[in-house]
């Protein structure tokens, strides 16, 4: 596995790569969720690049940039075991040198859901992902459904800026009791980790009701709130039933598909999770719009 930190070297190595390139951007501290993206990328492409970069610009001033868990040695071992070709670990001072002033922002999607709690977060995400796309020039880029808003924003970014690549959204990987895998689960004590299963229970309750024919968005939101209220450790930030395309809160009846999502604090961790109602990532049809079948593989 080749390890690259320099931006110039990444450009130069990329110029000489042959075949389809699959790219998995990460902030490291890898878990099974990341590895599922890497395995999918490995299965679908001749070359797999994984980036590890804890991007400072997507953290707010009172967020966990300094304490964000890191274990580069372990990450590199795991990626080598998965047969990754290139691990790209750029330096913050190279990506954001003094005088840096270019940002990539979307108008609406970043203002909803997570954007209401984490202003500026998605500006950091869309900027770094754009930079990483320019450095790695992938044919396919892999994101987890766990961060649904992020994945939908990147999908929009790729369309709006005409990137010639397919955004592949992969299913959330869960612990046996339902907690979605996340590097931030590290902040939970063993007891809190058990209790954090309440997030998925709440989402499943809404999903079951939807599947049984319930279409009143507020009824589904209330089912989630009621479930969360039974867990004394859960401090709810938001519970949402939103339109999957606009991320606008659905005021009354769900007419097509919807995103059920929530953000909850338990102990020191801020946890997010979601399920899609009446849709799956494959029904979003990203490949047909973005991947240009004739694109050269170099
Ligand atoms: O999902 C993440 O880990 C990050 O937001 C990403 C996409 C790697 C950008 O820093």
C-alpha cells in the first residue's frame, strides 16, 4: 500500500494510474462502517484510494476537533489488510495554507437538520471533499448512509459542479443491538453504548409505522419522541421527518419517500442516525446522472 502525504505527489501518482479509481474519504479511526465502504470500492474498481484527514474546517469552535479519536497506525494496518492501493494523508497546512480563502457552499441543503445545530459544518465538508476530488479524481466516491445529509449534499454538489464521478451511498453498519457505527461512539461508556440503542429503536418504530401505512409525518415524529423519552440518558436535539430531496420538514402527509432522522446527546457523545422511508440509495439513481460511461480510465 502506497502512502502519500504531499499534494504534488498525489497529483503525480494519480496521473499515472490506470483503470477505474474508487475513493473513500475518511477522518480515520476506522470502524466496520468505513471498512464496508472500502470493501465496496475494492469490489468495483481497479484502484482504491482512501484518504485520512481530520478536517479542521468542518468543526465548530466548541466542537471536538482536538479530542477527535485518532489511531493512524491501526488505520494503516486495517487498510493494508483490505487491499487498499493508496492511503492519502494530506497535511492541514498544505490544504489550508496562510491566505486560504476559497470555499464551496450550497444554498439550501446545508441549512437544514444538522446545519441548524452545526453552522458552517457543511461548508467545511463540501470544501474538503471538493479538494479531495480534485486531488484524487475518482470515478466513484463512497459515502455512508449514516451521514445521510452529508451524502445527499455531496450528491448535489457533484451534480451542480458537474464532477464526472458517481456518488455511491452505502448502507449504515450497526452494532448487534442497533447502534450505528461511528468514530464518536468512542466517547460512550459501556453502559451509555448499550442505552444508545434507543436511537435505532426510535427510528425503527417510525419505519414500522410507515411500512404499516402511516403517512402523517407528525405521528411518526411523535413515535420517535415517545421512544426516546423512555431513555433518561438521551438528550434530544432534533427529531425529523423530512423530504429526501429538499430536506424540508414534511408538515402533513408524506406523499413519496422521506428521511427519518434524529440527533441525540448521550453522555459526552452527540449521535446522529437515520432511516429512509420508501426509498433506498439505489433508488436515488446517482450513477445514471453522473458517471459518464465513456470516461477515460486514466
Ligand atoms: O464523513 C466524514 O468522515 C467526513 O465528513 C469527510 C467526508 C471525510 C470529510 O471530511
